[in-house]
């Protein structure tokens, strides 16, 4: 291996946090199983910016702790 070439994955500060519970990255399908919703529902929440994600190789990963701690907002228009 040439000097100076490193794996981009190992350089990531997101994945180098060790075995802490908040550093556990999961797929959208696993997040859907945890929340009891469809994968499409998780994808909509990601699109709305409700979850921070880590994209690698075409995969979208979410933090397990954020998925478990997520509290849905009140749906619909606010009352007057």
C-alpha cells in the first residue's frame, strides 16, 4: 500500500467514537422496525430533516439513539 493513502471510512469522526450507544448506526429498515412504521415513513422524516444521517456507499444510516428518542410532532394545522 502506498504511503498517504487511507480508507475514508476510518478517517470519519462519526464512526471513530468507539462502542458508545449513541455511535451505533442503523439502516432505514432497522429504524422502521424500532419505530413500528414503514421504511418510507422513515425516509420522509429524513427528507424533512428530523434525523441526521450518514451516507456511505449508497446506504443511508441513522443513529439508533436518535431513532429511539424521536418524539413525533403534532400533526395538522395549529389551533387558533
